[in-house]
C-alpha cells in the first residue's frame, strides 16, 4: 500500500505540474500577445464604438481612450471613437454607429435628455450599451447593461470634506461646461460636506485663456476665496496661473489627473486631486462588452461599477508621475 501510495503521489505531482505549466504558459502567452499588439483571444473581430461628450484638447478623454484601445487589442476588437460636446451632435454620432450595426456601444450621458432617444434606439436595435463617466442615474432606465465611473455627488462630498480638513473657508467651484449634470453634481457634493461657503463660477471651457481670465478676475475682486476647485485636470493649470497673476493665496485643487496635475501636486502648486481612474473606465467598458458578447456576463448587479473617487496628494505624486507620463492615469 505504501508503494502504491508513493506511485500515486508521483503521478499526481506530474499531473499538477503539467496543469500548472499549461496554465502558466497560457497566461504568459496572453501577456506576450498584449505586449506585441496581438489579440489574446480567438473570438470574432467585433467592432465597439465609443461616443463621448469630450471637447477639444481634454486630456481626460485621451486617458479613457488609452484604456479602451489596450483592452481592444487584447480582446480582438476594432475600436472606434467619436466625440462632441454638443448633446444633439453626440446623439447623431450614436445614430451613425447604430446604422453601421456595430457590435457594442460605449456612451457618456453628460446631457442625458439629449441622449435618451439615441441610446434607446441602439438598445432596440440589439446593440449592447455600456455608459461611462456620466449618467449613472439614467443608465439603467435607458437600457444600458451597466455604468462605469464614479458617483459625482460622492466625489464632490470627498472634496468638501478634504477642504474642511484643510481649514478652508470659501471655495470657488469652476464649471467649464454648461448643462453638464455631472459637473453640477460635483459642486453640489462639495457644498454638502464643506463647512464653509461654496460659490459656483461658470467659465467657457473651450478657450483656456478665457478660463484663466475669469478665475483671475474673481480672485482679484474677492480676496476671501481661499480655495479654487476645478472640475477637470486641464483647467487646474489655468487656475494656478490665474492665482499667480491675481496675487491670491488660494489653494488650487482639482478633479482628475494628468501629467501636469501630478507635477503640480509634487511641486505644491496643487493641494490635492480627485482621481476617478479614466483609463480603467475605458478598459473596463471594452472588456465588459467583450464579456457580454462572449459569455453574456454583466457586472454590477444593476448598480454602477465604481472607479472612484480617490483623493491623491503630494504624498502620492511620485508614483503617479510615471503612470501619467505613459497616459494611464
């Protein structure tokens, strides 16, 4: 019996070693395929399209696209992208992809009423839809599989709490896109938890010099402002410049990350940033569409899949710099 047991043990060890090496080889092959720009799967060449409300020059959406493109390579997906900061035009772009009979759609709902009919037409046409970044409250009602992003109100509350802990008394919340419900929710969230005063300042986000001039003028006329909160990484630098020219001592804080924000955190030009991991939003959206097409998988259980918020400060800047330089944070 002891001899038989020893033989069985050897056989089992060989089998397990073979299974382990096979599994390890598959994982290594997948990693190599992704690194070489090859698909890691043999599923059909599906086409997924993303339509966002991005304006020109918004680095946030570059990061979202980087995540989506990386997942598309891995999943053998053709990835298409279009954008418009006008709700009606964004809806028309969705309609154009429905006409092309794409295999999946990823959309943002910054202006949900303008998007409702187009999204519902896509769903009726049998195209699975995932919403990202904005529109968590409307996503399920419009027929999307799930929503990926952060709760904008909760993110705003995190900012309000952080400002309070830093002893700030009056904050400017800079809204750079009229009609964007997510932006309003962020500022409302700040107001909910911040023990001081919050004032909204609407600026023309399509022209950065105008953004800077508007913030500068406000800081010059109201010296009680000791915190400025921008709602997107590209606008943080404009706020820093406005602070300098206005001779203000206000702390500049922002939603979202990019390379300049990471550098600003490191230098002390920025107090903190709120990261919602846009790379992950793009990557997960493509991956979840692929999983749905391949295996009818859906994440979230009817609730959003959250990628944020995460408050990052000077202490985090060093490790974030590497990621922002490569376009993944």
